[in-house]
C-alpha cells in the first residue's frame, strides 16, 4: 500500500513538471504540418506608402488565463511563435497613415491550439481564430477561447517623411525659439551724456512810471 502511494505521488510530481514546462517562453519552432498547410486567408497587398509588408514587425500580446501570465510575441510577417499548445501566426500588420485620424493599428493573425474536440478524441491542432485584430477597436474582432487571449499591441513600420518630422521636432525641442537677450554690462554700455544746462529765465524789468 505504501509503495502504491509513493508511486502515485511520483506520477503526480512528473505531471506537474510537464505542466510547468508547457509555460515556456515563446520561441521560433517548427510549425506542425497541419498548421503550416492551413491557408492564410489573405494575400498581402503592397502599398506605395510605408514599409514593405515583409519588413513590418508586429507585437502581439498573449495571455494564459489559467495562470494569468502574459507575454509579448514580436514577429515579422509570415513568422509563427509557439508557447506550449498554442501557435500564433502573423500574416500581416498595418497602421494608419500619419495624417489620418483617428489612428489605428491592426494585424491579421491566425491562432491554433492543440486540444481535444471531445474527451474521447486524441489531441489535435485546431484553428480557433483567423482574422484582423485592432488595437484601438478590440471589440470589432475578438479571439474567443476559454484559456488564451490574443490581441495586437503594435505594428512597427514607417512612412516617408516621418524621419524628417521626428528630427525637426527634436531640434525644436532642444533649441527654444528666439534669442535670449543678454543684459549689457556697465563697462560695455556708454555712460549717458549730461543734459546741457538750461538758460535762466529772464527776469521782468519794472515798467517806468511817468513823473
């Protein structure tokens, strides 16, 4: 009986270690063939403005609701990150032009989770989400899963003229407008000339009285 209890404790401890290893940091891994073969759903459209699609870098937030641990997945277009039994794949990301208002950031992502559709079935990869996520309008599209939450945080790309605007604003912030007026020193400024003396007012002479 005692040996059986010890064996059960060792099995439970091994299961706990395996559960902790599933919460490893996101790393670039080989995507399973079933996931790699899944169609992306969109084709990247190049724009005449901004960074090419292949060079854009998105930051995707990932939350595990079981342990309340979150991390940022930084990916280029076409890359995937796997954390335990979830894979996040980035198809593209975009942000509005600098002169457009209101500003918005979006990313087209696909989320795959390795889970059982039924308790009697084996583990398999299921695509639980495929679409655009928006930073400032998260309610437009939501990843609905009981364990994981995925959202977009940033899309690193530049538009023509932004470098000049940034350098101009930095230089204007470093150098205040106008010249500071320095007070003239006593040695440099000439001493004021005394005013010329004013002539005394003539005194009136009394008029002659007739005799």
